[in-house]
């Protein structure tokens, strides 16, 4: 046996481990053959989805989203079966006041398949009970471990090659990046464990770590990797995102250096590939950022700043929210995408991901940012200092504007225009993702109505169902104008093309309101019992928010839940409704929500556009109403009603707190099974997109 330990690894790649035992270099190629096949399959599916969307846009029938041939019926059926299985997730688990959420079965299955592949490659045709084979296991697991490095970097980059091929945003692949890093740690631990097991027979572990340079470098690499894995856990990341990113980058550089010093020359190519991928990501990002931010590539919106093209204004809104607006930005984007925004004059040396609320047609890039802690809170403090009236929208000339830098846009999902019916559900600030998706479909409808003779459709969608869950009535002011414009645009489409189906239905649910005026409340009595319904309201603390009379008028009308409602009193005296509105169409006046002397949310008012003089000219000419309910929606009921009318594949999109996302996911799985799309034509298939940006 070699007492040199890992020092003899440099020549091991060409040594025989026994008759019929695969060569380590061959196993490295086999691993990447499996990975490449998985990426290739995802690329084929993405290409087919693109072709399907293109075909639907050119379909002149009344039901373009419905499969028309045996081949597409088969594809729809297989897709429905795969989706139904991949969307399933275990119910949340509560442990000592903390709720543990589980990933869906689809991503979990991919990670499990990766682990199984790695274990087979590590131990195939090697007898782990034979002490004379422990060195061989140590060598092979080392080769398999270092072969995984490029995949870790491929999944981490923002300019993501896998993402472009598979049609997935880097923020979704980041989950796979973390788990592949953990499997990297697992095989590295097995690699180190078998060497320790081999040395331990002769009490050589301490000696090797003190005298063998290769062993010391390998052990240092394992220590660094272990720290990276621990510090990347969700509870640690949430302590401070900025600190996490900084230490993650610095420590990972140290890990790469340690691996390069430890690895034999024959396998250093995997380290160089990883470094090359990192450099590619950075060069691509900086090159694009240079184009997006330098005015030499664009016509600058501000002649006083000839170098930089992007200048933002900051406006405080109710609920500790900052509206950041960039006029005439240097880039375009798609609905639902986000950028990393940096403003060194307000928050030095930090960049934060913010979802773009506006559309490119608006000729402005707009963000709504919740003030949580760190940089987002400093944005809100800066905005309040430059505005005398909270949410007034008025800024001092050039005083409130600051030069900002943007990196992006990022984020991918299937275009929603290709689906027959679309259900959009938002919780709190999740509306920043949902509103652009809604407006994009309505804009397509409007454009199609203005060009009735076009052979290509702009949108297949016939129905939109929009639900927004918020805490306070004051939050309606964030998007009331956008919603009114969407309703007015749909009315115009109906007038110009009455023969085409264009339906839109909106509902707003208010769960907690600490600042309602008694004159607007229809006081009644309701149960004081607490329920176990998981919260789907916003999780951010809003204490200290400056209240403002928003630009909406609330008119109470009869409404409530058919179930027994329940409320819980907030320390500040507000009301938090936990009742579920099972069916909006069966609302009665029997149960309304109040809270033992405290102001309660209106039972079911409607929101009307009531803009002030500054925005009256921009307001839609028609007065549309949006029903508002006290309590929480029942996603299953809402989605089911849409599916009953659907005449083709539908989409369900949700963005909000984890409780809402889990509820919607369970509802989609249940309805997919209930409607048995896999037994019929597949026309009732459901595409689910759960948007989240959780690090």
C-alpha cells in the first residue's frame, strides 16, 4: 500500500484498479454524458414549447390552445402527467415555531437522480469491505468530485448557458446550484473519509495531515467547502444578504485555489474549465452592464449627466414602499423580469434584485421596493427626506434623482399569451411580478383590436382572472391606476371586436388593516375564534409606516364568507382576518368581520378610480369597479372556475408569501387530477409558474 497517500494521486488516473474496473477518466466522461443528456432533454422541451407557442399564434381557429392532432394530444397528455407528478410537494412542517417548506417533487427528483448517478460512479465494481480497495475508492471519488466543479459554476452564473438552453432563469437554477454544491461536498467527504479510513489502520492520519502537503491542501479545501455549505443555508443567508454575497465570493476563490493546489495535473482541466466559466459570466455581465449604463450607446435622458444614461427618482408610498422610476432606460425587457439595481450615492457598494413593474411600452423602468432592512430601508429613508407628502409623487427638480446602474434584465418563464386562460394570484408585493404579466396580455389584446386583419395573433388568451391579497386598504394605491387602465382597455377591445372572447375578472382581498376610518366601516359581529389557516398575507413588519389618504374611494357593499370568519387582534389595535372566502358568488350578509371594538376591514367594498388633478388626465374614461373582500381567498375554487370555462391549456401564475404559493401548488395538483387531463384530450392542461426570489 502507498504510504504517500494522496501524493500518489497524480499517476493514478492511468493505473489499473483491477480487471473490469472502469478507468477514472472514463467515469468522469460518463458523468458529463449524463449531465449533458439531461441538459439536452431540457433544451428539446424548451424548443418544443417555443414551437407550440408559435403554432398557437398562427392558429386561426376559435380554440388555438387546444391540441388539434393525435400527436399534440399525446404530447399534452404526457405533459399533464409529468406536471402533475412534478408539482407535488409535501405539506409544510412546523417545528418549534418555525415552518419548514419542501421543494416540489420535480426538482427533488432531479437532485436525487444526480446523487444516484454519483454513487454508482463512485462505487461501481469496487468492494468497499476490502481494505486493499479503500485507496482505490479514495482515488475514484476524488476524480468524480473534481468533475462536478464545472456544473457548480454553470448553475451559478447570471448569464447562464443552461438557463438559455432550458428556458429557465438563473434564479431558479440557483436552487440546483446549492444542491449540486452539497453533493460536491458529499463526494468530497467520501473521498476524504476513505483516505482517513486507509490511514487509520496504521494510525497515520495525524502524520499525513502534518507532513503530506497534498493531504493538507485537500483537507483545507474540504474545510472551506464545508463552511460554504453551512453559510449558504437559508437561515444564515437571511441574516444579511449583502454580507453573505461578499463572503461567498471571497471564500469560493479560496476554495478554488486550494482545489487547484491539491488536484493532480491530469485533472486540473476541470478547475480551469470552472475558472473559464466564471470569467465568461463576469465578462458577459460587465460587457452588457457597460452597454446598459453608458450614455455613449444611448441618447441620455439627462443632459447634465453625459456619461451615465440611467437616473432614478425615489418616491415613498404607503406601507414603507419606495417607488423607483427610471425614465427612458437604456435596455428593454419582458414582463416579470428583474434587474440588479445599484445606487452608490444612496446605498454604496450594494446591488439588489428588483422586479420591473412597468412594461417597455411605458418608456420607463419602475420598481416598487419594500423597506425591510439594509439597503431597501435606506432607499425609503432617502425618498421620505425628499418628499414633503408621503406618496404625493412630487419630487423637487433634480433634487431627488440619482444616478443608478442596472445589471440585467434576468428571469424567464413561458409567455402567458399562448394560454387559453390565465389565473394570476399575488400576495402583497408579489403584485410587482403579476401586474406586468396582466398588462402584457391586455396590451396584446389592445394591439390586436387595432389591427383586426393580421394573420398572426398577438395573444391566444381569452380569459384573465386576477386576485391580489393585501394587508391594508392603503396598499391599493400602488396599482389602482394600472388596474383601472387594464379594465378600460378590455372594454375598448370588446367594443371594437365584440365577436372575440375577451374576459377579465379581478378581486382584491384585504386581510389586515390598522388605519381604516370608522366612517367607512360597516360594523357587525363576528367570531373571535382563532383558526389554523396558514397566513398568506405579507410577512414584513409595517410598524412605523406613515399613513396617507390614498387615491381610492371605498364603498361598502354586502359581502362576506360563507364560512365562519375569524379574526385576531393586532397589538396596535387592527384586525387580522383569517376567514376563507370559499366562493365569491355565494357571499351573504350573515358574517361580517369586526374585531371587538377595533376597526375592521370593509366586508366587501369596491374600488373606484378617484384620481386627483395631477393624474386625472391620465385616468381611463370609464369607471370600473373591482370587488374587495375581507379575508383570504380559496385558490382552489378560483382556479377551478376558470378551468371549467377553459377551451385549451391554461396557466396559473402566483407570486407572494410561501403559504400562498404552497396553497396554489396543492390546488393545481388536485385540480389536474380531478379533471383527469391525462385521460382526455389534454385541453385542460395546467401550466404552473411559482415566482419566488428567496436566497
